[in-house]
C-alpha cells in the first residue's frame, strides 16, 4: 500500500495560519474547509509563531528567514514520512495476521456498511476479503429442490442401505426427473451415507482395546437385568425431533 504525498505551497500555509489567528472559525472548521488535518495546521501555526520574531528583526536577512522555513519544512516532511512508514508496517502486519488466523467469513462480519469515511472497497482491501463477496446474498433453495430432499430423506429413512443409484431409480419411478449427480450432492449436503460394510471394517487398529460381548450365553430371566438403548430422529416440517428409546 503506497501513501500519496500531498504538497502545500507556502502561500496556502500562510493563508490557513492567518485564518486560524483571526479566530473567526474553529480549527476543526478551517481544517474541514481546506481538507487538511488539524494536526498539520497546528504545526504550521507553531512554525509561523516561531519564525514571527525574525520578521521584525532588522538584522536578519531575507535569505536566513527562507532557509529557516525550508529547514522547518524538511523536518516536518521527515516526521510525516516516518509516521507513514510506521502506519504502513502496522497495517501490513495486521493484514497478515487476519489472513492467517481469521477465516474470511469472520472477516466479512467486520465490515461497516454505514461507514462513510471508509468505502467498501477500502474495507475489503484492509480485511483481505473479496469485494464481490460483500455484495453476495445467498438465494433460498427452490421448492423443487426441497421436495426432492424430503423424498430422499423419506426413502433413506425407510431403507438406510440405499445408495445414490437406488435412490435415483426410486425417485424416477415416482416421476421426479433428477440425475444421480444431483442426488449425490443432496445426500452430501444432508449428511446421508448408505449403511454398509466398508473395506477393512473388521481390522483392529494397533493398540485398540477389544471389549467383550457381555450378553453372550447370558440367560435373561428378570426385569432390569439387561437394558438396551437406541436413538433416532423424526422429520418435521421445519426441523427435526430426536427420539431416544430405553428397552428393558
């Protein structure tokens, strides 16, 4: 990020200082009118007051006064350049930390859309986020997609061993025109995966403890001797209801 250096002529500085000394307007009003920071005007005022006695001295040549003003101007420029460099380093450090530790979705929440001093393009650059992402509004799912997902859920609940191929065939028999890739995408979004043995499902991991089956060859003859538990869910119109069953 490069800082834009702005130059002000001596005549402009003298005019601004004269307005400050006149006292007809406040320092903030004069700064806003000329588009100059109040701290800058205060420095010009101090420089003018410091050099004012030399203006009434008969022994000080004009060249010496000009040299003093140039020296003051150079010191002021050096201070401003140092301040710009310090702020630039801090901004780059903050941007790097934001990119490494804060996800883009969280950085987008830091945008202040009502801020008139910093436009959205500048905020996007400082937060290292895409400007287009600030204008994106997610569209609600289509009614047809919701219907297909409801049927996929109903078919999977009835037959949890069905994969995307068999669910696609079932949907087509019901008259829903959908391809397998769309069914796979919907199942991924819904977190559905067919129940079935995977490769190496019986292989024990190194160091894994084997728990014995405590009910093997056990005669169950009285209440409260053995309990069983299971959990399932019931689909509602706007969500889910979980059901836990305890069996004696």
